[in-house]
């Protein structure tokens, strides 16, 4: 009986706690909504004609992003303000492209939403002007169904996406939240990557913008790593730069035990969908063991590339000579910075070639976990199999 009473008491406590948490969450959400509605009401009564004749501004505390919307239809702008302010965004709206460009010169915005068809200065001109003045601002086109094809064509001038009107509150909120995630991922990708020399006092990072270089591990020019054991054997794997650049790894093809390999000859390969990358051996010698766990769990390479993600063990035959071309410690960190810059320039070159040839966008962006075929092939030829 005592046990039953204790169990009932615990269950009751858990249920009450959950109910209280839910009630508190709803109360907090209601409070935030009321504050945003108050900000919306206040903002619409303020005058900002010193900045732009038709400007209406609503600012919320700790906004998700700052948005400027331009459309010659007041009813569309009313919808933008009401929907996006309640969703947690600070919003400026104007009715002409010229006013929008003037505000972009003066203020910091994350997004500019521009109507595609407007008198005097249309969405194409606004897009070009914004991207010229502030390349960091993301432009989104507002378009009707009949103009979608033209709006998509305008994206080659730098527009990020388009929203079709009429739209519902849920549709607009979901789109802007998605675009915000894309923007944050792009900004993170464009930030300067950090190279971490892993020592006992520095932990590894799983961020794709932070590359780990263990202090006692040798890194080959082909971006495989070599770890020495006391008995003279070496373990081999792919470095942090490679697996974080390529993204998802679906499978690994291991070398056969007892196989003799020479430095620079194919040792193992990794696959991502239909794409495959052959990695050359960093040393000459005999394969004595392989990490069979990778056959069923290739994700171990991403979890712990220098520990659980080892590919094979090799009994080296020319280790002293093979190590001469490798880097370790601070030398590896400096080299990584050069390699990252090379990769950045390589991607820009591919993008420029695609744009010059009129090719369709590859679909590759900062938030994706895959590379395009062109980037994958170029990475293999430039950094792995050169």
C-alpha cells in the first residue's frame, strides 16, 4: 500500500508539473503576443516622414531579424506588418522602390521584400540596387502567380527567393522562418573558420566551421591522417577538413587485410549517394587491420574522426621518408588555413563558371549536407588526388 501511495504521489506530481509548465508557457506566449500587438499599434501611430514619406515602422524587443518590405499596395504591407511583427520580426514598410533604396542606405536590414511589379522602380531594379549597396542583405520578391516565372528569372540578379501573393499568415511566417535559417547558415559559412589544435586542454568541436587538428597526428598533403603507435604500426583515416567539407558519408569501402600499398596509391574510398571519393595511402606498407565497424556505422568518422573513425592499420616500410611531406602541430594549423582559403576560392570559381554558362543553380548552399557534383569532383582533384 505504501508503495502504491508513493507511486500515485510521484505520478500526480509529474502531471501537475507538466500542467504548470504548459500553463506558464502559454502565459509567456500570450504576454509576448500582447507586447508585439502593442508595439504594432504604437509603431503605426509614429511619424517617420523624415526618412521616407510612406514609411511605417514597427520594432519589437529582441527581433528575430529586421525586415524592409516595399509594395505599392497598402493592403499587402498591412499584412506583412501584422503577420511578421506578431511572429517576432521588426518591420519597416514603404510604398516605392526609391524609398526602399534610400532606407537601405541608412539602416541595417536582414531582408528586403520587394514587390515584383511597381511603377517607376520595379522589383528587378530594387534587387539590383540593394545587392549593389548591401550585398549582405537578402532580397525576396513578392509576386503574383502570373509573374512567378519572371520573378525566378530575377533571382539571377541576387534575389534569395520569392513569396507568392495572396498568402496566409502561416505561409508567410513559415517562409520567413525558413529564409532566416538559410541566412544564418550562409553567414556562418562565410565567417572565417577556426582551426583548433587539439591538446589535453582543448576539446574537439563538431561544428563544420571549426576544424580539429590533434597535436600528435601527422596530416598528409592528401588530407589523410597518420597516427604512430609505440610498436611502429600506424593508423590511417581522413582528416577533419575532408569529412566536414564533404558532409554526409553514406558508406566506406575498406582495403583488404594483408594488401601491400604504396604511398599515393588508392587505399580506401567513401561514398555519398552516387558520389565516390578515392583516398590515396599516405604511407607505403602492409595493411594489417581494418575498422570493420565503419561498414555498418560510417557516421563514426564524423563523430570521432581521429579515434573511432580510423580506417585501417598499416605496417609501414618507408615511414621516415613518408613522414617528410606531412605536417603536424602548428605547421598543420597554418597549412589548414591555406587549404581552406583555396577551397573557398575554388567554390567561387565554380559558381562564376556556372553563372557564365547560364547553368541552373546547383542547389548547394551553406545549410546543405552535400556538395554538388562539380564541387565534389573539383575537391577530389584539387585536394585529395592531386
